[in-house]
C-alpha cells in the first residue's frame, strides 16, 4: 500500500506526478506461460469464492517476501501469468527498470466490447517493515498489503463473465510499495503503465478500480477522497445492494496516493478500494492469519456484480 495524503499534498501531486520518477526503460512482451500454477482446488462454481481467494493469497505467501527485483516476485509473476492463461485470458508483461532494478507489470485481457474496464492491484511487497517497532529492517510478509488484492484479481479471472459490451483488463502492478525507502517513489509500476496504457490496451480505460489491503478480517472500507466520486457511488451502491454496508462504509475518511492516482491524473475515472485502518501496515505482523475469506468475498462479489451488471 502506498501512503496517506493530506489535502494540500493532493493538489501538488495532481500537478506534478506524471513527470516524476519515470523508469528508465519500457518493453512489451507477449507471454508464453511456464508450467507452474497459482490454481487452488478445481471447481466449477461461477461465483466469486472468498475461500478460493484466501487460498490464492496463501499460495502467494509460500513464495516468501516479494519485493521488486527479487527472485521470489519473479517466480510469483510467472505463476500468476500461468493461472491467467489457464483461465482463458490473453497475457502480456510490461518490463521496466526503476532504479536499475528489474520489474514488470502483468496484464491480462478478456472480452471484445467497446467499454474498457481495468481492475488493478499491486503484487509486490515492501522491502523493509519500517513501521515495525521491533523489526524495522526485516521485509514485510505482505499478506494483506500485496497478496490480498492480487488474490481478488486472480479469483475474478476465474469467475468473471465479461459482458458482450465490455472488455476487461486485470493488471498486477510491480514497484508499488517501496516509497520512501532508498530513494524509491511510490506507485512506480502504475505510473509507467498509465503513461503507456494505450500501447497495451488499445485505448484509455473508461474505468479503473484498484483494490489494496482489502483482506483484513476487521474490514472497514471507507471512500477515498482522491477517487472519482461517481464511480465510487456506483460501487458502494452495489455493495449495499449485496448487504455489505457494514464493510463498505458510505463516508470519506482518507485521501490516498495509490495505484489509481496516475489514472486520475490522465482524466480516467478511477477508484481506490482500500481498508487503510490496518494495524499491521508495513510491519512483520502482516501475515495470513490477519485475512478473512469473508472480507475477500465481499470485495470480489461487489466488483463481479458491478461489471456484470447483475
């Protein structure tokens, strides 16, 4: 997860972020996936399953900490690409080199309609647990801050019935979570992707929904002030219809710099679905036992219902 912004900082960021910290190279590569897989147990269920999403989070955790440039993150990326291809999605990668470090965004597309929707999440973890009072030099395990959002996208890859009038992209962002460490900026992967979105997607998306830190068992998802108000209202209305009012709280509390920000800067309506009230943020205690299948399911079914128009 990126960082919290105050109201004064937001205006400055909307003015300058597009030109800041541009990675040194960008490449497009069509992927032939390896044989590894992220899949959990086979199933024919057409609905988003929180249990399966939790299993996807658990699989990510078996790779260990996954900071940008690490062998663990690269292996996880290969496994994610294999799972996406197995679910019938067309995959690509976007390679870039922030601070001379290898990184790649993972992109999957499905559908042929004219309305393009992006669901995004970061899949890297923070290299140091700088908020941890006892182990600030250790890496963050990244169960909620990294694995939870990616798990929702992976389960959507299995269950999503893309309507005929829509095309959906699932984008897993690298280099999101090392801001403020060793000269790194926040959200470097989504910045480079948003600047090149047309090359990968054929057009700017009509809507972007980012999910981040949404697996907390004590789930309180407030509306983000820096997100598109109309799209936020749509998503929260779907959550209310599904009976999730206690988790999707119809009130603003934070202003976030996150992977939705570069799309907002380009004039795309974008929303950050995030539970920032997480006491294990950037700590070594961000482990799998803090997650809940029910929390993952509430988010996944809300997005699934919204895009399918049920």
